[in-house]
């Protein structure tokens, strides 16, 4: 079986020669250790390890333009800087640089920030959202033997990133109309951006990102999920289903079990 056949058979509970092997990423510390243990430094890691091939159409759903990275304070121990997503954080340097940073400030604190800072960066018609040489890539993908994915964006997770967990949690109570407005806009933005790709390319699966849980349960209640997120989710997933993309992955850290129904 080729990589695409194997993936589709696995996801549809059919017979296959073996389980697909994918890796999401590799920690820098892990790679350093592997190199010490003999991993060559001049190889393509995926090929060297024999990981199955997969690709994404590369349609960007990020902020355009992103924020400029800016160092605000720096010592021998840490750096305070603005990330490309607008978040200001404190990050250890050296051996601890891969650890979770300390969040200091978020780019969206008010409705005015949404209207003037974040929303203008969510224009589905920005030319760079689709990769260069799109027509050539379509011809290659039409003859592929590996699975092809597309992003499905986010509804809660993006807002949490822009506001911080405390900010979005308070907004759900203090200004629910604003939260609903943002989630509805995100659903419109995602569907407006990806529609062309779905019409022109046969997509095998969709990847969404919603870090909306921690080890003890969701960061948003099932009732609030139904109230705020269910209709935006239906709008997004319905578009993919209409174009034959029935496999939709939702990546969320923690225990999202109570939200699954």
C-alpha cells in the first residue's frame, strides 16, 4: 500500500498492511541527544527514520501580517520580548529556553483591540494566504500517493491566545455578545479562506487546533461550548463535509472528554 491508501484505510477501519507512522515534531533537546548517540546531522530526518509521507496544502490561517518580534528586556538569565503573535512573555535563555515562558501581556484586551489590532490581520483575501505556484502544486497533488491535509483553524484557542485564559474566561461572562461576535467571525474567516482550496484540490483530512482543556477537564464548560462554539463549528465542518473532507482532527491538550458529546 502507498502512504495515502494506508492512511485512508486506517482512518476508515479497513484492512491495511501496517499502521501509518507520523511524527508531529521533535524537541530540540531530543535532537541534541540523538546526535550525541549517532544520528547523522546531514540527513533528512523523516527519510532517515522512515516516517510516512504527508503534506499540507499550506493555506495560511494565521495573522497577516504577524507582529514584529521585539526584545523589550534582556539579562543573562532571561529575555522579555514580543512574539510574532503579539504576546509579551519572559523566556529563560540557555538550557532552559525550551521551557514554557511566563505570559506577561496579551495583544487583545478590549473590543477596540479586536477591531483595530487583530481583526484587520484576519483578511481572507490577503494574497499570501495561498502558497506560490498554486497551479503547479495542484497538478502535483492530483497524482499524489500520500495524504494531503488542510487547516480548519480555531474558534476558542485563537481567542485564548490573543486574550490569555483569564481574559477570555472573564469575557465569556462580562461580554458574551463580543465573544460570540469573534467566534462567528472566525468561522466566516476560515470558511472564506479555505473554500477555494476545497473546490480545487481533493483533501484527505482537516486539522483544527483548540487547546481548550487541561489535565482535569475543559477550560470552557459544555454548556458554554454549546452556546458559543457549536454553530461556528457546524459552519466550518459542514463546508469540509460538503467537499468530501470527512476526517477532521481536533488537537487539544488536556482532558476534553466532557466536550465530546
